[in-house]
């Protein structure tokens, strides 16, 4: 039995192979009871046959649902919000499709949320499914959360890190209630 509330995992994607990410999440959650977590693969209209085949195969498991929202571009925010609309878990994790998870990182996020239910958690550095990915050369950003009398503001700011690691900016965990208060 997990120590955490039911978990929803949202993976926005378009024309990205997601098997390594899904399998690393399944392995990280192997000790959890069936039905205590669910993965929503929010597809923005993948057109590559190998991606479509992979999504169909993954959707055969009880723990994965593929939601299709075709769009001419890749609108990550819209796909995440579609996943949030379907989220059943008290805790919601958003992850990029090209991340390899481990139990320690996942447990650290979930422990923080269990201890501080209003927290918004992200991963400082990630392991890529493809270490030579172009993502390592893109501008890098981090989060700063500010509380004011008017509410909570999440500011996204550029950061400088080592060139061989990518910050986990696309990996955010929070209680579903927190996501709703932030507007998705």
C-alpha cells in the first residue's frame, strides 16, 4: 500500500516515443497497489506510425489512457490542461515524455507533497531517454513561487546550469487542488 494519495501522471506529447518514460514510472511505482496511480498520455496529434503504434500498445495496460487532442502545433499547456481535466488523483505529476524516472526522485516529490500539501514541486535535474537530445542546448528555466496578499504567482526565470544536465522544468507535482487554484 502506498504512503501517498492516489497519483495521476500526465505526459503531454506529440510524435515522441514515450515507452522509456512510462516503463521507468511503472518500475518506480512497482510496490504500489494496482489502481493507486494512472497515466494520462495527452497526444497532440502524433502523425508518426511508430508513435501511434506505441501509444496503442501502452493503452492496453490498465494504468494508461491515451487522450487525443490533434493540433497543428504542439501546445504543451493545452495538453496538460486536458490531462488535468481528467485527473482523478489527489496528487498530479506532469512529466515530459523523454524523462527516465527513478523511485527516489518520485518518492522525494510525493513525500514533500505529503508533508506540505500546498507545495508546488519540481525536479532540479533529469535523466533523458536520449542524452544527446537537442533539449540540452535549449535555454533553461526554473521556477520561483511568490505568495502575496492577492494569491500565489509562479514566475519562470532563466537559469544557468552545467551544460551536460537539463533542469526538470517540465516536471511538476502538486495536489490537484493546487493545480486548480493556479488555473492549470
